[in-house]
C-alpha cells in the first residue's frame, strides 16, 4: 500500500525495474488508457483531482524512463526504493541483459516522433528503437515485408494508391502505437509535395 | 484425485445479479471435473439459488438445512449427483447466509463442514449479495473470484463489493478497538473523518496505532482477489480487465489477478434456456473455450501454489 506520491516510476507504470523500452511504451499506453476521464475502470474510484495527480505521475514516469540518461540517474538516486529482485508477485518478464543493451543503444532520438513529420523514415527509427523487426510487424499486420520496406523508404513509386495505402499505414501505426491519423496525414503530404515538383 | 490432499475452496461473488456468476460457476466446475478432479458446487446465492437449473437438476433434493437441522447426519448425504461424473451439488447454503443472526461461530461451523467434504475443488456461488455473511464467506475461502461485465454499473458494484470485503478483512486483522472503529467509519463514504480511500484510512490508523497500521499494509499485500470479465464484445472490452487491475493497484494497493475473460456468445443464452451446461452442450463455442481456459488456469495456479 503506497500512495501515488510514494511510488517509484516503475511502480507507477507497473513495470519491472528491468523493463525494456518496448515494455515501458506499452505500459504507458495502458496507463493512459486506464487513467483517462472516460475510462470505465476508474471514474467511480477516483476524484478529478486524484486522476490529475495520477496522470501527471504517469507522464513524468514515462518521460524519465524513456530517456536513457534520465533513467540511469533516477535509478541511482532511487536505488534504495527500487526492488531489483521482484518477488514474483506480478507477471514480470525478466529480460536478458543483452536485449536491454540492444534496445537502449538507439539513444539518439527521443521515442516520440516529436517535431519530425510522421513519415516512413521516422516510423523506421521508432520501430528500431523499440527493437521490433519488420517480420514481427508483417506477421502482426499481415502486410507483406516488401510493402513495409517501401513504406519506410517512402518509395511512392512502388506503393499502392493512397486509398489502399491508408489501410496499411493504419495497421502499421497500430502495432507501434502511434497516432495513425497523423501518420496518414504526414504520408499524404508526401504525395502533395511530389505533385508540386 | 480426491483423498488426503487439502481441498481448495473458491468463492464466486461480487458485482450484481446477471453478470454470469452461476453460469461461470457451473461451467468451470464441469471443466475441472473433466480434468479428473472431484468437484462440488455449492449454491449460496441469496438473490435466487438456481445452480440446479444450470445443471438441469430438479430442486426437490435434500439441502444443507437438512444437515443443519440434523435430519441427516453427514453433510455428504445431502450432496446431489448431477449426472456429470465427479461433479456434485449442494444447495441451501443461502438459508444460513441469509439469517440475520448468522453468527460467525455458525459461519465457521458451516465452513468447517464444507471443508470436511471429500473433494478436490469446491466452488461456492455467492450471488450478488453484499451482506456481512457473504463478505465473510468470500474472505474465508482460498480464493475469491469476482465476475464483472464491461458495463459501468457492474464495475461500480464490483468496486463497492471489493471495498467492503477489503475493509472487512482489514477490520478482522487489526487488534485495537480504535482502529476497528475507524475502519467502520471509513465504510461510510461520507464519514465525518473525511476518509475517502484506503490510504487516508491507513494514515488515520497510523496516527493512533502504529502496529495496526503495519498489519494493514501486510494484509493488503496478501489480499489477491481474482477477476473474470464476462460478456466481452471487443478487444477494448478485454483491456478493461487490465484497467480494473491497474485501478485496484492504485486505489486499494492490492494485486487483483485477472483470470481471464469470456466472450459474449449467443450460445450461452441458448444453453441456459435448454438447461444444459454450455461446456457439455456446445464445447466448441467461443464462450465454452474461454471458460475451459480459465478453468485450466485455475487448476494450474492451485497446483503451483501447492508446489505440485
């Protein structure tokens, strides 16, 4: 029983201290979905004020844990609070250390696409940062790998007409949990720009 | 399988009528019996005991009160054969839970006699009730299972039940009368002390009795109710189960175990109308497959706990 203020960033997001970037991303999406004013699971338990407090903690936890440097310094300053060997209470997956290193080596960019336009190249960077390979995306979305590569390369000559492309982009966006609407808009802009040339 | 091993008692409750507790109790019981275990179903639903209907058994058979009133000498003599191998039914437990004067001595006696039954699994359908007797029974079992549908009313009622059960459990473990009184007060949502959630309660208790506060924290860590989400219609509905789990973690500081979900399926209604259990009547239906999966998960969790 720990109040929100007393919980570590890991406890706020309900992830293990060894969580990978991908696990943190998923946990964050889940927490945002859960602690949302329209969420069925929370409205009868928490007051508006409490919800805002939780939402702020979730955002702060995500911001820190997704940044390798911030996370490292947080881990150091909170080492007395972070349980390194969870007692198996939750269904935490223990990730081999090599995998952690692998996914953390992409540190050049922030996970959120941020200022960059939502397009193929940013999609690729995000995917690599999350440590997901194209095969996994392909099996999840049932989109063939070649098409996914063209999407990432923004290879408009090979890609199907926008009306079909939209469906593909939507599927891809869903796997990476990015805003599909923004992705479609960003992508369609490419066509506009091309027309002007 | 039955024999010297300790039997496991699961209680199914919470929420409100119509969330599917009896349906789930019956069908999980049958699945467990299919795994080769001895299973007894106990009907303790105050709002209308009808497990016999789900099993297609006539209600005229002997009941628990025949045993309590000493008309029969052994509890096993009032068990009804259900027609499903390894599965027996006990009805009439609601009479005892319903009694306003049901003292804890009496309840403990009932639990003891239930524990003395020869079986591997005992599933108790508590119905949607929220009385102290029902709460005590929910807490006295080896595992409480909440059945919820993804609707605001069902979720609200489940939280209310969970809060009552949680506070009741805390009340049973603290030793000082002042802490007990505080918990009683906190049960009333509009209490004068302004206690709105378990953390504020804990803070107040800590002020008057440090030991009791520590006990409460320990107790919260060992309280692991289970959740089954019934009648889900979409992937988003399934996610609600995880959201409920997270909300319980943040609000109560307890770990709720999401056992699984059962999809909305026309076949369920059909099987109930026919008075034939779904997993027997239509084992390949989607809902039957969900129930089967939950049952095997229950059996496994129990094996793991016992280190088998």
